[in-house]
C-alpha cells in the first residue's frame, strides 16, 4: 500500500467575514473591526487566532540597483554602488515581497526598529500567497 494523500488546503481569506468598521476608524485611514456582542467578540478572537498562525516575511528595503553580471564580477571590498533612492527618503516595507508601506529606521533598546510613515492597504490574499 503506497498511497499518497493530498493534505494541502486552499485557504481563501475572502471566506472570513470580519465585522464592519466604524466611520471614525475609516477616517483615520485605519480599518478596525467594531465588536458589539460577546458572540461577535468570540468570533473575532477565533479569526484573529487563525491569522496569528499565518507566517509572513516582513522586509525593509533600503534601495536597489540593477547591475550586469560583468559589473557584479568587478566588485571588490572598496567598491561603492549607487542605489536608486536619495538619502533621507522613506524605506519600503514589503510583506512577502509585496510593497506594503513606507517607514524610517529608529533605534529601540540598541536594536533597529521601524516607524511606519505610510501604510498601504492591500488585499490580504495577495500578502499570504
């Protein structure tokens, strides 16, 4: 008996119904679900627990450059490569490779951190794919 079973599950975030947001939170540019009853609060907590198990890769991209392979092969320890951003410009925040916002670097307890400057709203399905 050498049977293989497909254990993969298609997960569609569109199937999850979150409570509607109030107009106050929408005006601030942040959509937070409003919770009115104990039942809807329990449902919200269950869905948030599901989201807490979905790993995403958060990346802060300083800048980038496209080089030819020949140019890459000439790089040495003292090489300087000009990047495509000006000094002081906000850095790109990417979630699973998708642009999600802009940030600046801060130092928190001797570690780097991010201060969110701009937050893009993307379909969560794009981020988790």
